[in-house]
C-alpha cells in the first residue's frame, strides 16, 4: 500500500507548517487528578511563617469529584481551579479552627488524570497526560495506527508516525532542559541573568521557554535575597540591642559607684551616732538592686550577641543550601539531557530509516486519497459530554477520550503508478 506512506508524509509536512494554538482556558480540576496541598500561617507576634506540615501532602480527587483534607474535611474539587480550591481550603480551616486570620493555602497539580486513546491504534487504553499533548502525540503514545496482521506493509507507515511523534515530544523537552541548564549554571556563578544557549538560537519556540526560565530565575533570586535581607536585619537589630545593653550596664556601674560612696558616708555617720541603721539598709538595698539590674543587662547583652552569631550562621547556611540545591538540580538536568538526547537520536534514526533508508517500500503504498483518517475528542465539561471532530494538531486535555478512525482501501485494489519523488 504505497499510498499510505505518502499520506503519512503529508501529515509530517503539515506538522512542519504548524498551526496557531488558541490560549487555553484556566485548568479545571477533575476526578483522578493528583494535587499537592500546602498550608502556612503568618504569625505576626513572632515574625515567622508556621508551616502546617500535617496537612501538606498529595491528595487524589475521588470519583465523586471531592478531596478530603485533614481538619478542613471533604471539599468539592471537580470543576474548580487550583486557586479556587486553595481559597476553599483556607476558608474552611479558618472557619473550623476559629482563626482570626485566614491561613495561606496553595494547591498544585502533580499528576493529571489520564487521557484515553481508542479506535484504529495499536495500543488503545489510558495514558498519562502531559502538558502540550496533541492528538498526534496521543497517537504516538498509543503505538501509532493499528496494523492488521495481514498487512505487513503498514509497518513502515506506523513507524513514521510513531517516530515522528517521539521526535515532536522529545524536542521541546530537550530545549527546555538546555535552557534550564544554562539558568542553573548562571545561578551557581552568581549572575543576575543568563543567555539563550547558542544551539537554540533561531528556534521558533525557544523564546517562550527562555522567558519561563528567566521568570523562575527572578523568583528564586528574589526569594533568596529576601531571606538574606531578613537575616541581615536580625543581625543589625540584635547588634544594636547588645550595644544599648552595654550602655545600660555602664550607666548602672556609675550608679553603683555613687551608691557605694553614699553607703560609706552613711556607715561613717552611723559610727558617729549621727544616722540610723534604717538609712544604711536602704542604701544597701539600692546597691543590690543596681547590681541586679547590671547583671540582667549583661545577660541580655550576651543573648543578643548569641542571636547575632546565629543570624550569621543562618546566612552562611542559606547560601550553602541554595548552592547545594542548585548543584543537585544541575547534575539531575545533565543526566536528563543525556537520556533525552539519546532517545531523540534514536527516534530520528528510526524516522530516517522509515522515510529515507527504505523509500522503495514506502513507494509501494496506495494513494493517500484512498485512506481516510478521522480524529474526534469526547470531552466532559460542566456535567455535559460532547464529541468534536478535530485534526491531528488539536490540543488534548486531561480526561479526554481521543478516538482515531482509519478507513483503509479495500484489499486487492491495484496500486497506482509512482510518477514522482517521495516528499
């Protein structure tokens, strides 16, 4: 069936041209989604954030569309956005616990509900959703078009679709990894920004990926700067407190000296019978009070200096933690780049073999005009299920059912003569 190969190559040519993708609406949570919840509370009296670690964790949205969070109870998650659900969790906690201030809650999607690929595919069934998934990529995940056992000539066409789907998935992943590696190296070098890797200059989608990583870099830098600034303020605050307490101690020393001199005078008068013993006791009590005040000031000064030292150690730890974390991320991304590059090279080799190395087999396919492929998406939205006919570049959302139907020519039809080179 030489024509099917031409049809596959026509699909590849269409992918090269590309289409304009509309901005996706804000994602709505659904059953089987996995979410990460975190709750923190600002305690103004202590000037710190309190992490509600018992509530933090990963939760799976039930088939009824609900999620059960400790203390907050069961909440409706299906149909809400992550920000809506976070607000609902915070409000429920404030209400049930009688809090004056509402805690801060965050919700993040850690794993989307699967998509289902059905119809004329090799491996129909559920597949994990990944951002940017299209109908063509879903076809690749499902092993390409279904190949009948008695139609061995379809193998090459299936390999073209499958290999190209792998290439289309792996290329943007590798681009993002290369940009992330450049960002991590810049962060370790202490740079305020970084440049787009030379190998990605001129790539159509590199600018958007580069902007994303620059935003991540800015947020991480702002967070680290804020942390170090808070520690620096603590050092100044406790340092000033220690100086003040030293001054209090010095003033108290002078007051003690005056009181002791006064005590000497009183003792002399008592010896001469010119003063009563109660006067002596009063002055002695005053001296004792001043010495106690001095001891308290000295003790507090030592504590203040201990806090200064602690802030200095915390500053060093913050810098070392950031460096260690960034170094670990860089090592991980280096390994990921190697693995993804190897997979991409393999997919390109398979595509080269299917489209160039074996052109004689491809030319034996039938006219692509005789092969009809239809794509449809069955989608549930706000308690309504609808089916829409789409093309291979349509975006797939979590929970979608992708149906691919392929009508092959009737067996025994003669293949039309090949009159030109294969494109």
